[in-house]
C-alpha cells in the first residue's frame, strides 16, 4: 500500500511539473513561474527517489541526506518564486489602476460631450426658434383688436396666448439644457431656482442648505452637481410623493459633500450589499457623473422610509 501511495504521489507531482513547465511560455518566461516550475520538478525527483529507495537499499548517497538537500533547494526556489511573483501582483494592481483611470476618462469625456451638445442645442433653440416666436408675437401685437369680430378676437386671443406659452416653454427648455443661472450666478442659486420652478404650487417643502466657496470647485463639478440634484428632485416629484425634501452641501476634508433626502415612499429596487441601484429612475446618470469625478456615494432607502443619498466629490484647494 505504501509503495502504491508513493507511486501515485510521484505520478501526480510529475504531471504537475510537466504542466507547470508547459505554462512557462504563456507567462512570457516570467522568472517567478520558472522558479516555481523548477520546484515542482524537484518535488517529482524527490518522490521518485523515495520510490526507488523501496527497491534498492544500496545507494551511493544516504537517503535522508539527499532528501534534506532536495528539500533545501525546493525551499529556496519556492521562496525566490514567491518574492518574484510579487511583481505580477504589482503589475495587476497597476493594470487595474489604469483601467479605472481609463474608465473615469471615458465617463468624463462622454459627460462633457453630452453637456456641450446640450449647450449647443440650447443656443440653437434660443437663437433660432426664439426670434421666430418673438416675431410672431410682435406681428400679433400689431393687429388692431377693435376691428376684429368677436369670433376673430377670440381666435386672436388664443393665438397670442399660445405664442406667449411657446416663448415661456422655449426659455424653460433652453434653461434646462444649459442653465444660464449656473454660469452667471453659481451652483447654489441655480439649484434654488430649479427647486422653485419644480415645486412651485406643490405641497412639498424644499430646504436647500448650502454655504461654501464655489470658487474651490471646478466648473465640471458644478455642472455634474446641478444635473445630479436636478435628477434627484425630478425623481422625488414624479415617484416618491414626499412632503419634505432636504439638500445639504458643504466642503469638508477635501471633499464636496452632497446629502439629499426626502420622506417619500422609498423603493425596493436596490441592492444594499453592492450599494448599487439596479435599474431606473435616472440612477445611471447619477452614478456615471459621480464616477467620472472620482466620487463616492452611499444610498439608503426602503419602502415607506424615504430616500437618502450622500455623495463625496474630491476637490483640490
């Protein structure tokens, strides 16, 4: 039984050594794998020596001495291989770092391209369609209403009102695409104006608490924060049915801290263990903008317990 066990062990180690040697080319002749492969070969030789000693007692060398020296060499090879294999892990870490940086650059480029397209579209609407609607309004204003019949006067009033509504809608669309308040008056004023427009006439109480030096953060960060808050407020208005919404923003420990929460109905479409939303409600845009600025986020929500998200954006003072 002992002979059979040693033979089986020798065959397994020999197979492992052959397989390890066959992988050397795939590792591009990495020194750590060569040393480890050599260790496997010596293990197989050592087991072969053990097996042969069961049949031949007269040996040129003492069994214990040979086993000891082979064990010493194996230990040295394994130790050296482990030392050198650290370079492989360092390389993997570097590759992962480059992958994350590449992902952030791609996300940032996509978002910047999207924002530029929004701005270009907003300019086209404002400069192209805006003057046309204004011209129609001026033309209608020049009509003598007193000379119109009651039926025509009613038609005129509807046309004039529709033109007014079209101008107001155009301005609202252009402002949402490229908010001029963000550029002219800053992030906080733009968010306060956005909240006023969204929740005007509703029963939702909105609290915006933000006091910090906006000059410390980049324009890209301001735009992303505005878009994120806009998405969150729209989600609360359309889906959560809250009575209270709170937004807090401040600079702390080299981070811009954004904390948004509402007391709405919450939701279950969320994986707490991975801290990632599954689908829907514009979270893809929120997470993409957060990652593009190397930000971190934490979400808490459950049915009936509202929704809360904290985002940390690193910035340089």
